[in-house]
C-alpha cells in the first residue's frame, strides 16, 4: 500500500466581506438570524431584473491575486452556470468560466490554477419540522472560488494550505472565512495510483472544519487504495463526509464542465481591468497590509521567536498588532513582552472573557519596562496584570497603592534580613553546612515578609553577607 501516490487538488469557496451582495444592493450580513430578510427581486431571480457588479468584491479578489503572485486577466466576463437545485432561485449561478480574474500564482508552496468570482447559493436546511427549508439571505453573496493544481499529496499539506488561505483572507480584510459558519468551504479532489498517471478522482464536498478536511482526505485515500487492492474500480463521483463516523459516502456521479452549459452572462458588461483605476496594482497593493508569510519571516529574524510563538502572533493579526505597539521603540522589552503576553495575559483574557485591548498597549508597555528596570518582581507584575485587566490603569499607580513596587533600599531590606536570620537558626546552620536550597527558602521568606516587593538580588546578597558575618 505504501507504493500508492495520492494526488489532491483543492477547490475552496470563501464568502467575501462587502456591505452588499454581488449583484444587488441587499445587505451582506452573515450574522443575520432572521431568514429571508436580506433579499430582493434581483437575488431572488425574478424575471426582468438586472444584476449590477459589486466593485469591492472584485477588488478583494484582485488583491488576493496580487498577493499570491497570480496573473491578472485584463479582459474578463461572467458566465451562467446552469443547473437546477432549490437553493438556486434563477436556475443558474452567475460565475466565471473561460476568463477568471486570476490565473496561476502560489500560496504556501502550492501552485494555483485560478481564482474567480461568483455568487453564493441559498442555504438549505433539512432537519427542522421534518421539512426542507431554504434561507435566501446568503443567495447572491460574493463568493470567491480558488482552485489549486493537483500537486498536494497528503492531508496535512491540504490543511496547512487551507489555513494559510484563511489567514490571507483575514489579513487583507476580504473575509472572515469561518468554516463553522460556512463562510469558507473546502472541497477536495482525490485520486490514488501506483505511477505518475492520475487515477480516477472523487470529489469530497463541503468540508466545514480543518479537522474534517484532514479526516476526509485521509479516509478517502485509504478507501481508494483498498478498492484497488481488491481489484475493484474507483468510481468518479461526488461524495459527502460524515463527521460522526469519519467516513465519506456517495452522493452523485461527478459532473463535467459541459454538463453546466456555460455561456456568457448577457446582462453583465465585459470588463477590462486596466480601464478601472481602482483595480490597478499600485492602488490595491497600497491598501494591502504586510502579508502573513512576510510577517512570519520578520518575527523569526527580528525578534528571535520560536515557531510556536510566531504562530500565535501571526495567526491573530490583533494579537500581533498589539504586541508591536507594546514594544514600539522599546527593543529591550521584546522577550519580556512575548513571555507575559503568551503565558499570562492571553490566559487572563480567556478567563475574564475580554479582548486583547482590555489593557492599553501603553500601560502594558509601561508594566514591561518596570519589570525590565527591576521596579517590579515577576510576582508583582503578575499581580498588577490581574488588577489591570479588571480596570485598565497606570501600573505604577497600582503598584504604589498595593505596595508592590520593588524595594531596593538597602537599609530597609537589611532589617528584613536580620529578622529572617533570627527566626530561622536551623535553616541558617543547614546553609552553612553546604545546603544551597536553604538559601532559597530564606529568600522566599524575605519575599513573603515584603509581600514580594523586595529586590530579590539585593535580598540574596544581604542574606549571604550577614550569614557570613554571623
């Protein structure tokens, strides 16, 4: 079985973030709870209505095209993709066939075939009141379709690619791409063979989580191998994925492009990209932020982060932006900030149900500087952080009000050390006899007496000095 080669190509649909739908002025709101609210005669396919192009949706796709290094078509048009299903009110879907907006390019090391723009379908629900219901709020929402070359050979690579696309969409503001909400859907074309000739492929549709993508592809590869090992044939078909059983199941025979009877959409004008100033590379790249893979490399190089640390700061643009505001013009607190954000702050935010801006970057930065300047112990900084998350305030004020500012007054700390020595003669003897852990106990006692406010380095020095004199 190890001699088989899996070949995988992905088709990924992603809803785009625009104020209105693709061909009408209805609101594009993925969070609308009331069904069939954001609809009109155009997106419901009433006779005599005319579609109008959504400029922002086109800009989103072009920005993605430039980001992945694709070839932008100067001439493009829309086509009617004809098929009948209850969630297609017109009996056809307006899509792009012969002239996609973007051809070629690559993402996460995977070569792309094309990226085109179309309209989404309505949502069908089959498990309410034993009836099938249709919500047309989604019908006509701008939908980007990205098709990869069949160059993926395992489920892990497919998942990695899908995650990088999700990240790209979020970074440039093209969409949230939440799989659990149906804003991004993954379809995998899978075949196996023992040579470089492609085997018969199956398409697994509508995978709505990264876990489902990995499990469905892995199962389908093994299913096809088992069929071939038994001398049976793989049928070219469309299959679904059952998350409860972790298995794929047959849905229908796979259609070919000619089954859809594509022809140019007569109600939409042809489009020349070069004739629209807002579509120029200069205009769109100026609006595009630093891309995820560029930021990833910069964090490795400039901040010396580990892979796990980089992943957190890059995968959440909000956390990454916050971190950069904290360390702005303060390179000496980079490592401290990484540590406190990852090990303390994010955990507190999750516990309190708050967002990253609960503590202003200015105050967080000041807290890190106080630790760096040894005005605060690690324990004191953690205590202040807990207070700051409840009410964002200057950490120095909080520290003074709660006696947490680290004391470095030698006379004051010397009194504490003398008290510790007088109360712990047995421990002192143990230390004198070579037990180093005894010193740590004594330092702990000092920190306890000062409620964590003593400078531990000074405390250690004075303890050693006075014990030697004793």
